[in-house]
């Protein structure tokens, strides 16, 4: 039997019929506290079932994942894409879904089409400096362990080794605040469970853990159902955490579900919290859909039928935000909480946005306000503390040296800029880290952690059939997590984004020794020019060589 195997970078995307002639890697130098990821790709001329075993003397956790293909139904939406930076511009399959090997019984099939294992090693912060290794053995399927007699002599037993050099330096804590919007309703619908049933809570825990695993440290909290991607006049399944009852002109608030949600977040290492938007999307014209009980009847007291600046809603809002702020203080998270007003407001909605901002800001104490917006005038007029700006427009904002500048991408851009669509090469995802560091960006936001609906949520979709929200977005844009059977699967795109976050952390580690100016100069020197969000090297070597150079300098400084 002919058996091919290569051990390659995490930034490779090797599709089913691609050649395995790639640059192989067999050693990595890392900091303590860092995560190391790489891939092992295989082919055989005849189908054969194999077992996979990982052995390591690393003190940390080594996990193996079977890489499954996701379907690209919309590679890109724009025209004139020929020559753009994509792996493919044709519909088809792309490796992305990460299924734990133990769920596969540590077995897999190797065929004439590429089969890939993703190796993930988390190195503890207290790992002693020194040399270690990870050995991944590919064995006949009936030999579940390398210790089975005859395993070493089996005809196609293969051992791939990664030598790991841990330097005497520790990766600093993550500084970037990173959020992808969490949708509790999509979890309930995909898994066919009742909202806030015990099964739903278990799944919420798993999804938040999966988010935290890729560096997400802020979660969108559905104090009321987030007014996001919802067609005018419709409601998404109600996932409101705060129970509200109206008594006369006053409102009473119960935070039992809210506290349980926050406890799950804290348990999984979430450090920052964003409250659901207080006004409708794309114009702040209406109140969000908020369920209220009055005289024993529970219904949407607020929603599309209530104007954002109505006296009734403004009165409610003052009481609501005051109560939420008090609860945040009781949870000890006020200073780590950000309030949304309205997503992507237009200039025409500025007066409504100002009204909301004027109401909210005196009530939120030490919390902050932030929103995705592309018009600098909102910040210039003091309506927002932390502008979250599209990478397409961010250089205009950067000219003003804003202290709490954030960045985002959403549905685009499809050309030139970094993004995380399925059809893009992985280096176009990972370059984000060095860009965020260079331009001193404090946070990064993306709209799709687990959005499994069509455009404006008129109906749910199967994310294994369409990765584009039924042709509404470029494939991969709506989510980086996939629903499993009573579980959740991560993705290559999620892991590579985490590598970008770690690149930022490595920059900060070097900054402690060399200073910020020297680190930013080093980034531009490696590129050969001053990199921008719209101008950076289009290859993985730039990223890997720059990271390696930085780690070597840290090693020398750390002794």
C-alpha cells in the first residue's frame, strides 16, 4: 500500500485533491503559556482505517482533532474577483471543522483524498524551559495503542514528531478584548431544546467554553433578545435573561437567569461582558423586542411597534439600565462591562442615538459604551467612548489617535483586507494580530460566533448545508463554531484567529524588553514596507518568520 504523510503549518489549507508536496515542519520554539498548533495530512492509494495515538513529555494538554470539510456555497459575493487573495472562487469543500479524535474512537479513514489531523498543544505558564516532543503515531485500526505487540512493525505504522523548545519566558496575559456575538436562540433551535431548559444551559456552557478556547474573552449577554439581524416586524426566539414585570409606572426586575449566565461565563474565563443593544439595528428607530409581564399577561411590551424616543420606552429605559447597572456592580463586573446603544447607526439616526447616549451614560457608572460604526462624527460629538470601526474605514479614525479604538469586520470586506471567510487562505486571518498590535487596537469584534439563520433571521439554516446563511453572506462569515451532537465543534478559522491573538501577545512580550517603537519597526522591516490593514504581505512566511524572529529576540533578552 502506498501511504503519504506530511506534517505542516497550521496556516496550510490542504484540500481533498491537493498534492501533499508542502514544506514540512518538525520543530517549534515557543514561550511558556503558548498554544502550538499544526497539521498532519495523509493519503493512501486504497482506503484504510487507522488508529491515531499522541505521545508527549510536555506537561500541558495535547489534543488531536479530525479535520472535516465545510461546504462553501458562496466563496465571495463581489464581482471582478479574479486575482484576489482566495484559495478558491468556486463553490466546493474546504477543511475547517475540528472534531475531537476521541469522539471518533481515535480512528479515521485514510483514502486517496487528503485526511488531516489537527494537533493542538497548550503549554502551561509554569512549564520549565527545555526541550520536549510530541509524537503522533498512525497505526492499523485494530492497534489502538502504540504499546500493542507488533505495532512498531505494522506495514504502514508511521510516527510524526514535533520537537518543541520552550524558552525561559512566559507569554503575557491577553490584552486584546475579543468578542464574537453569541446567539443563545440559535443554540436552542439547532439542538431542538427548550430555551433555558437544563439541556439548553448545558449547551450554553459548552459553546461559551468553545469560544473561550479560541481567545474570546467577551460575551454578548442577552439581557433582552439582542436586536440583531432581525427583519422589521418579526421576533427571534426570546432568550431574555431578565424577567420584567410592570406595576403601574414602575418596573420590577428579576436577575436569576442573568446570574446563572454570568456564572457560566466566569467559570469559563470570560472577563468582559457586553449588554445587548438598547435600540434596533441600522438606525436606532425602534425599541428592541422586550418581554414584560403586566396584570398576569406576558407579551412584547416593547419592540418594532414602539418608537425609540417614545416617552414610554425612555421611562422604561431609565429604570432598566439603572437596575442592570446595580446588578453588574453586585457581580463585580461593572468596569468590565460595555453597553451597546445601536449597531451600525447611520448619520440620519444621530439625534436618536444622542438621546439614547444621553440617557444611558449617566446610569452605567464605570461601564463603557461602544458600537460598530463607520462615521467619525459620532465619536467627535462625544456620543460613544469606544468606537468599533470597520477595517475598511479604520485608518480615518487612526489619524485621530483615539485612546479606546476597536476594530471589526462583518460580511466584508472581500478584497484586500483581512477577514476570515472559508475561501480565504489562513494567513489572511492571522495577519490581523500584527496589525492590531501595530495600530494599538484595544478590542476586536465580529458579528458571528454561532449565527445559524438566514439573512435577518427569517428562518434557521443547516450550517452543514450552507455556510453563507443561505447565500446571504460570504461562506464562513456567520459562524466559527459548528453544532455537534449534544456538543459543539471548533474550526480551523477559530484556531488561526487565536494564533493572531497570540502574535499580539508575543509583540507585547518583546515590547517589555525592546520597547513599542522597536517592535512596530520590526514588523514593518519584516514586511519591507509600512503595513496597513489594506497593505500587508500576502504569504504565510512573513507571519511565521516574523514570529520566529520575535521569539528568538525574547529568548536572548530572557537569558
